[in-house]
C-alpha cells in the first residue's frame, strides 16, 4: 500500500484532504505554486493543519513547500 503522498495545491481542498490523509497515517507532502506561497506560510509554521467538523484532529505534513522536487 502507498504510504507517501504529494498533495499539489494548498487551497482549502488540498489542505483538508492532505490533513485528513495525515491523520490516517500517510506521509503527506504539500506543494504550492510559488506565486501562491502565502497559502502555505501558516501550514509551514505549524507543520500541518487543524481539522474540525466532521473530521477532527491535527494533520501533520512531512513537508510544505513551493519546490516540487522536495515533495
């Protein structure tokens, strides 16, 4: 089974889906286009995202970057 996943795009959907996968034990890297690097600043500071609502918990990302090679 694949355990390492790259999420391309750090909008609401990418962060939520990546965070959910991280809470399920997957190693998740988050990539954002350099033009939108502001989208991942807080994610990088916290090393992940806090999920609330139907899915609860903290999704820790292995990496959040604007360099696709790092993901």
